[in-house]
C-alpha cells in the first residue's frame, strides 16, 4: 500500500520556466511533508518542508503548496535552472503510538532543458 | 559538523554471500534509518534504530538485519545475497521527533 505517490516518473522543463512536481497521499494522519532532492551517486538532501496546518511554504525559488482536502502537495521551482536536474522525493511523516515514521514516494526525475 | 558517513561506497558481491554496510551518523543524532533505493521502487524503508533498539521495520525479508552500537553507529547486514539486492543503500540520521533526515552518500551494492 503506497501511502505517498508520485505518479510522474519524469518531467522535462525548459530552463527559466516553472517546474511543478506533484505528490498525492492517502493517510490523513500525516502531519509534516518534505521534499528531498537527489543527484546521482549522492544521498538525498532536504529541500523544503511544510506542516499540515499550513497551505504554503516558500524558500527562494522553491514553494511547496499543500491541499489537505485533496491530499495533494506540489513543489514549484521558478525559475528552473540546469542545476535543478535531479530526482525529487516527496515524503510525509506520521506519528502513531508515539512512534514517528517518514514515508517516501518513488521520486520524480526532473530534466531541465537548455 | 561532519555529515553522515557510509562505508564502503561501492561493493561487488556474488550471489549467496553476505555483506555488512556501515553508517556513522551526525554527531548527536541518535536515530539511524536505512533505506534501499532501486530505479523502479524509489526509497524503501528498511529499519530505524534508536539507542541500540530497532524502532521501526519495513517489509523486507529476514535476510536483512541491522544493529546500532552505543556510539550510535549502525551496521546493516544482508545474508544469502540475491541478484535483486543490487541497489543503493542509504543511511540517514536525525534527532528523534525532528522530521528532517540527513542522508549519507550511500553504498552501491552490486550482486553478480
């Protein structure tokens, strides 16, 4: 049962345009959502997060939007730059029985085209 | 401060062998998690350790095991290796209750 879904395995965007990466989730108990970026042969690095009590969080070129009623979040990158080409993982945290667990999606590979 | 260190970076093993991977977390981080990354499956959770105790476990067979030492360093072991175990194994550390992980660069395991 995949609780965090990234339905687009890959996405190509022209340099300078907006990149929008999407993520859907099924568990309404998730209280925190995170985006990680991963280059080949490196570990994922934390990019941006959002609490479930907010609907938007912005950090420079990166903005994450959360639509709780639709159980959907998206990461906007604007303007897109060549260095943004990477795999992006959506992740969500849930706390059950005083144990917290972070669940990742399968990732979306973003290609920024020159 | 130093990041999460994983050793070795690359490994080639043959089917049936066993392998041990090592992870040193960020100083002060007592929670260590292990993930398997394969091209079609993304990041799959293996297990998480805190204070030398396994807190959570993913859906992997018993051939995959781990442990954590008193200094928070962790090892994972895979016995009776199969071709399908070829993957990037990532270790991540965090302070418990904080949502953000810091990942190591991973160990690339190839089973031939």
